[in-house]
C-alpha cells in the first residue's frame, strides 16, 4: 500500500536552513525535526543500502552551533505556533499528525563523529526548554561506533535531562555480513559494535534499529537472522536494556545497484522470528519500490 502523500516528502531541506529539516514521520506519527550535522556527507560507514554515494571525496564542513540553534528555534517556533501547517509542503497533514514529536539527529553521515556533537545536542536541549517543549524527545540515530567515547558520554548527560533517546544501528548477526553490509572505515568488528551498545544500554535504554534487504536478489539467510537474535540476547543477558527493535528495509533509492527492498512478507517473517526469539517488542517498517541510482 503506498504511503499517503504527506508521509512521502523526506527532503533534508527547509527554507534556507543548512542543518535543520522538518518531516512528517510515519514512526512518530507527528513532526520530526531532523538535524543533519554531516553536510559534508562524511561517515565512518559506507552502508550498501545508503542513498549517499560514499565513493565521492568531500571536504570537511564544520558545524556552526549558533546557526544550528537559530534554525532549530525557527522550525520549532513555526511548528509550535502552527504556521508551518500553512506551507504547501505540510498543508495536507492530518490534524492527528500536527504535533511535534522529536528532534532527531539523523542526516547524511554519522552525527556522533562530529567534533562538537555534545554542543549540538546542548543547543537542541536549550531551544526545546526555551520554547517550553518539554515533551519533545531528542533522538540520536547512530551506527553505535562512538557510543563508548568520551564525547558521547558528555552528550549522554544532556540526553538524561532532556527526554533523550538512543536509536542504535545493528544490521547483522555475523561479522562477515556486517563487513559486507556496513563496510566500516576505519575497520571495526561487529563484536565492537555490540560491545558499545551493551556499554550504553546497561545504563540507558536503547532502541535497536536494523535494516534488512535483498542483496543480489537474495534475502538474509536463516543463519544470519539466528545469529542476529543471538546478538540481541547477548546484549540483554549482559544487562543491556533494549526498549524495542525496529526492523526496516530500503525506502529510498540506494547508491549501490545490487541491493533492493525486502518484500513485506519477508520482513514480517523476520520480525516474528525476532519477537519470538528475544521476547522484545519488535516493529517492522516497510519500504516501497525503488530504482537504484548510479
């Protein structure tokens, strides 16, 4: 079933903003204010399913916290006073979706690798408090490579006090599949990723976010799904708190031509296996047909 039009526009651009982009989110059933700290499209993963072509070299782009804060103030104020719904882009949004759900750090790369990432999170917390938006969440969507860093520990203290949430990527059960799908650089193992997630989740609950796909028209094997379930169980057995598991598939045209959306029925089967094998709340989020870009 195709998405309603008001859920289809996920452009990472709003007016003349550099970092901030509001979208209507199917997951949050409301307005999600995206924050793209990676304007230079730099990332320490080169995921096969990503729409960004990581083979292109780009110059570093420093994040201006003052500009970021001003942009957050502009979009959150517009959403809070209702003027954003007068824009053509958001005019068809149903009343029940006309609510601010979150500020989500998610863009063209891994946000936690940015040097002043804690200052960016602090800016979001400051504007949120200034506008009296206490119920609005701050969501960090991360590939988990930096969860054990001092930089992230600093940001975590801000998240604790400001309705913060961590969505950690875990796209594999075996290291071979992890290397094939996520292609980390510098090199990193799946054991290290799971260790980082466990480290944070012992102290602060996380949501696991996973993307499954077809590679060369083949879905992940039963063995891969079984190993993935074992990884989740190992995290919880070690004291990690997992709020839920979000299972996705490709929803935007990927940069690589050998990957494609996993059909809904196959994603449902994986979700059922994960829910049964872990006893964790598990939610599938379906994609839509896409054509790979060259």
